[in-house]
C-alpha cells in the first residue's frame, strides 16, 4: 500500500501516484482509499461524452471510460477501480483520472465546492483564477509560483466549508503548461512532457505544500488589449462559479443543487471578485503578478 496527502486528506492507494505528496509513515487512519475491485460498467445506453459515461445518485458515482475501465466513487471515502487491463494502470492517463477526476468527485461527495480553476496563496490569502480553457489560468498560477506565491492547485480546486470563511485546500502540487507558456516562463528544462502523446501540456512539479488558506479573491481571466481590473455584478459572480463547477452535470442526480447554490452564495458574500483583463502575449506577466499580489494583500481595487 502507498500513502499520500492531497486536499488536506490522507489517502491509501494500491496504485503508485508519484504526483501526490507521500506520507512518511502509515497514518493511524485514512480519509480516502483507492483500490481495485469489480465495478459494473455504466450502461452503453447512457450517452457518452468524450468517451466517458456517468451514472450518479446521492453519495455514489460510477464512471466508465472507453479503453480505460470503470470506477466507483462512494461516500467521499472510496474509489474502486476496475481497469480494462494491467497495462492501463501504468498509464499517465490512469493516474491523472485518479488524482483529478476521482478526487474531484470525492470532494464533491464531501460537500466541498469543486471548481475547474487554479489557485495560489498570497500572504495567507487564497486567490482563485477562473475562466474557460485557454484563458491563462495555469500560466498565471505558474507566474505567481515563480515569484514566491505558493501554488495551491492547478485544475481541480477544492473549497472547504465550515462555520467560518471558506478555505482553499492544497491539491496536486503540479502545474500544467503549454509549450509556449513554459518557454516564456523559462521552465522548459524543469518541466516534463506527458507520457500521453496527444496531451499538449508539460508538467511542472512543486515541492512546497502550503496549508489551507481562507478564500479572499476570485479573478475571472479575460483576454484584452491592456492589463486592468474590472468589477463583476453579484449575478455575474454567481454565474461564473456555477459555470466552472467540476460536477455541475451531476448536481441534480446527487441531490446537491441546494448545497451547491449555498456554497456559491457564501463565496460571493465572502470573497472579492475581479475581472482581470490581460493581453495574450506573456511579456506583461511580471506586471500582472505585481498587480494581483498588491490587490490580494491590500484588499482594494488596483487601478491599471
């Protein structure tokens, strides 16, 4: 067995997951277990998206992937894997499914708000970068990391709720960069390509694992001619969170719609939102880092 930590959870795994921080000793208890077992495939009558079929109910989610296998995520505690072959287990894609897709569903079942986003810690403040694919979330998070601001997660951001401020929990300590961004940030020699030939991004591992931090800022990234901040309306803030939700299509089936709305509303009430307009080229990334850090640390809108 292997033992890891991610999203402030202890994990016991039958599989080697080198992207996750290992635990030096076997813990007294674990929060999540990854193991092999028989999983009934999702019926082929269920519509597939990108080679994936999903069947979900409260506390239970089954997923079947073409040429990969089937998975059962249950109770926010167990992930049962039924791979199509032994060779599948050694693939980079299999590990990524466990570390991202399955852990994202585990967090969903644990009543976290789970977003497709990137997040960093700035002076103990949790800062989340939102936006569609290609908006520059990973590039921005990497630029912040290189300037000394700890990366929390770069893909599946988990936000935990309790009696106080929503907390961003550290996820998988690895950044994902396109070739042009890796070259512009001068990290090509330190990053590694994916083992999957079709995957275009490079991976940059991060050694420092920060503590969970309160969420104080959400930046919606948009392309623009200049570099400036703009405000969002309350409705726009809520819609942005909903549109970036990891398990958005499962909210009804898992009876989580009300909880999800409450979580999004709490984030809107407690975190400041900005639209961050930035040019597509990377020349102004140092200035972007400075403005984001200044805004996060001072708690006010930075004119630009």
